[in-house]
C-alpha cells in the first residue's frame, strides 16, 4: 500500500502533524519506536503509581478561543480534554523565602514585594510590556502561521485588524525576554527570578528565551490559570491518537524506522528495523534533528550544506529525571510544582548548575 504521509514518531509534534493531515483527507501512518505514544509527553505506571514522563505545566488547555496551539489542534480535530485548574501553580523555595506562584499576576507580585518591594514594581513594568505583546498576538492563531511566503498575504487578507493591534509590539516579536527585562528591571533578585522562570519555560535564561513564549505563558496563566488533565500528559497523547484515528489515520507502535528511503532527493518511504518497507509520498520526521539528519537520512540525500547546518544545532549535554512515587494520604492541598533553588552558580544554555 502507498501511504500519502508517513510520520516518524508519535510525540506531540508527530501526532499533531499526522492528525491534521488525516483530517485533511490524507492517508496517514504514524510509526513509533516505543510501545506507547506521546514521546517526551507520555505517562507510565509502576507499582500502582502513575508518572508523567516530562511536561507538567500547561496553560490555555481549557476554554475557547485559546492561544494554546495544542488546544487549537484539538478543537480542529473535534476532540476535547478534561482539565482541572490549579492555582497556585506551585511554590518557589528560595534561600530568602518560600513563595506561592499565583496565576493572578497582581497577587503574585504582592508575594514578590515581600522580598523586594522595588523589584515587584519593576516586575509589573516587565509584565505590562509582555501582556501588551500577548494582547497583540491574541488575534492571530498559531495554527494560521507558516514559514513560507504565503504567510504575509494570508495575514494581510485574514488578520488585518489583528496585525494593526500587533504593530506597536512588532519590535518585541523576534526579541528576547531579556531585552525587555533590561529595559524594565534593575533589581538583581527579580532579574534572577525572571532568568529562573525563563529557564523553567525554555531551558534558557531570559536573554535566550523569545519574548512571545513568555508573553504567552503570562497571558495564558493570567486568564485561565494552569490546568492539568486528570490523566496527565498521557491523556493528551491519547486524545491526539483518538483525533488521528477519528479522521482515518493509523498509529503503529513498536515500529522503529531505521532509514528514510530517498530517490532523486525525494523521500519515497521508510524501512523499519524489522526490514519491512513502507512506501509513502511524503515522510515527516518527528525524530530529533540529530537522528533525522545523522542516522535516518542517507548522508548524500540532501545538499551537504543543509545537512551540516542541521547537525550544527548544539545538543544538550545531559538531563536527569528522578521519578518518585509518594502516597497522597495526608497531603491534601499540596501544590503541583515545587522549584527548589539553592544558590545558582550558573545557568548556561546547556545546563543548570545548582549548588
Ligand atoms: C522533563 C521535561 C519537562 C517538560 N515540561 C514541559 C511542560 O511543563 N510544559 C510543556 O508544554 N512542555 C514541557 N516539556 C516539553 C515537551 O514535553 C516537549 O516539547 C514535547 O513533548 C516534544 O514533543 P515532540 O513531538 O517534538 O518530540 P518527542 O516527544 O521527542 O517525540 C519524538 C517521538 O519520535 C519517536 N521516534 C524517534 N525516533 C524514531 C524512529 N527512528 N522511529 C520511530 N519513532 C521514533 C520517539 O520515540 C518519540 O515518541 C518538557 C519536556 C521534558 C523532557
């Protein structure tokens, strides 16, 4: 059988691409190495405890319209996800103080003022800039964006009024949160707090984190608070799989792709570890950039410069997860996230060294 599209990997990205293309009428097969879907966002059980493998902080998953791209995708697929709101989102434990992280920004800044009244005022100016950007972005759904030349005419025709609203913030769209911080916040403690929050969001400090990402987080939590699905990120993956299958797409687990087959510089299918060959008009890789360009594609499949450019992307040196199951009796009211900061020696783009 000739597939229209084969997607390598059933992470949130692969499932989203597969499900939307299935909705568009394409015959889609998603091949996943593991025995379950979700990639970094799967859930698993051990000895009666359920664990989320990765993500735990979501905002904008409930209510429509939402700026959350995942919510927009679920809406398009006709799928919905139950969510439980939580506020405070958790606590920061600094040597100086333990602070609840409230969704309501005014309330959050009041707690910051207990450590630094001046810093809290500066934080308000930082928030104001980012919320202005959020307001400007609100009228243009992420699902409408593409990275080709068609974007500009599409925006002009369909989103003219929203573009006008965004105009005063255009300078911030491609900039970093750090640039906004430099213009609004001098207090060293609050600057460290912003760096920490950016690191939690993107893995990079404020100068490495794009402003719209932080604006989206502030606007999303401020409006609807954080919300977690009762089944954790595993439920999100399952909902996307349901959306894929509802539109006729298929998921095959334990189907590790060993090679993308290429003819005349066009992908024509994939070969699985089992030796099975699957043919397709289009192959989309949800595997990492290093696996895709370094292992799945034959070295001569693409112009060398394109391959070198992709493989020049630095990989994170290491990342450790420790999953601990804790019995919930007597822990009613425990908040979702606890960020313990001792003394940050350095937070580099590749690693956080906390001592
Ligand atoms: C610890 C942690 C915490 C996080 N916290 C949050 C959070 O709070 N909020 C948030 O929004 N995001 C969070 N994230 C980020 C979020 O989880 C990821 O951005 C997202 O899940 C990545 O999805 P993806 O589809 O891009 O890739 P992946 O999830 O990496 O999916 C890739 C898939 O491809 C499969 N695959 C790879 N190679 C092959 C092959 N050759 N053949 C077949 N299958 C293959 C893999 O098995 C995997 O299933 C967190 C991530 C981590 C790790």
